[in-house]
C-alpha cells in the first residue's frame, strides 16, 4: 500500500468518525448556529492558532537540524535510565506485562486506537468547541496543543531515548508487525528518538482533561474522550512504542499545558515575561549607576 493510499484510508475513516460524533454529540442545530457566526468564533483563536502553526512548522521544517542538535550537541541519552526504572524500580515491567496479554483482537483494537482513534480524538474537539457560544475553550485548547508540542520538541532535543520496540530482546514492535503500512505514516512525522515524553499520551490526555471541564456542555464526550485517551496511553506501551515513564511524563505535560492554557492567555504570558525581564534588567543596571 502506498503512502497516498494510507493517508486516504486514514482520512476517510477519521472523517466518518467525525461526522457521526458531530451529529450525536454536538447536534446539527448547534453546529448550524455556529456556522452563521464563524468570524466572531474564530477571531479570538487567531493568536494561539498562529503560535501552534509556528511550532508545527518549526518541528517539521527543522527535522535535520533538531536531529543534529539532539545527537551531537545537547542530547542526553536516557534509555538506560528508562530501562532501569521499568525493570528495577517498578515491581513489574508495564510493557512486558501488557505484551504478555496480547491476542489478535486486542492488538487490532490498540492499532486502531493508536492510528485512527488518536487522530479522531485530536480533531473532534475543534468541531465541538467551535460550536460553543464562547470561543474560550477552543482558544485554550489550541494554546494547550501548542504548549504540548513546544515543550515536547524541547524535550526531544534534550533527551535521547528509544522505545522498547527498538531494543532487541523481550519487547515486540507490535504496531509494525500487525499493521506494517503504519510505518509510512509514523516515519513521516516522527523519529525513533521522539520518546520522552509521549506526545501521543500528552495530547490525548489534554483532550480528556478539556472534556472534563466541558462535561456540562458535552456529557457524552467526557466518556468517549476518557475511553479513547486512556486506550491511547495503554496502546503506546502495548505496541512497544513507549515506556511507562514516557506515559507518566506525557500525562504530567498534559496537566501542565492544560493548567497554563486555562489560567493564562498568550498576551498575559507575554506581558508577564516582559515585565519580569524588565525588572531583572533594571536591577542589574542599578549598581553601575551608583
């Protein structure tokens, strides 16, 4: 199967899931009302959307530079540390335990969740929060995604680590065994050292935390998002892609991103940072004046 065929299959599947979820969770009337007021709903989201776009462009446009930085300049190899935590510190190795439970049906489920469920989970909130009367949740979600990607990219440059599937021995790369064509997708957007933290986990849990905050508006979405997000986190270990430590770090990253995005706007962070730097510069300049 070619790359184009894999992308087309993914697009059709996710589009179908989005259409069904929009009809069931959002409702055609609420969506139709939102579409009559597109500009007012999207205007508050322009700045965080621009920041997210810049982060993604930087990530995808500087792949070679980032790889050189992480491997030759600032990268710290932490794979042995992750192995030590999984094999010695924890009472059981989560990846080994999960893979010991493998069945064809369970593998098919987690492959579906990792590829299709994850894409649906990230895209549907854009539709759902666009349909709300206030643009606050959509703006906050976009900002939280930008924080996840930005901090994740910095961590990938700082820490060099490979997942269980890259180690010969007790772990299996079930994703590529069960669904070989998935490599056409993952190799386009990821490096095998993009492990700590797990961005699959952080973004999925970010969506789940937002679903919790919007449970009154979309009560059904909370359950759906919870099941998919937790399944995504488990799938990364079951499929041999991430360590348990990566999943924990991804969850903590999600908590931090959601907290910052819901508490501050980009403008507020900018002015706070500017004020702090101005204060520090003034303090440094005072001794010279005297």
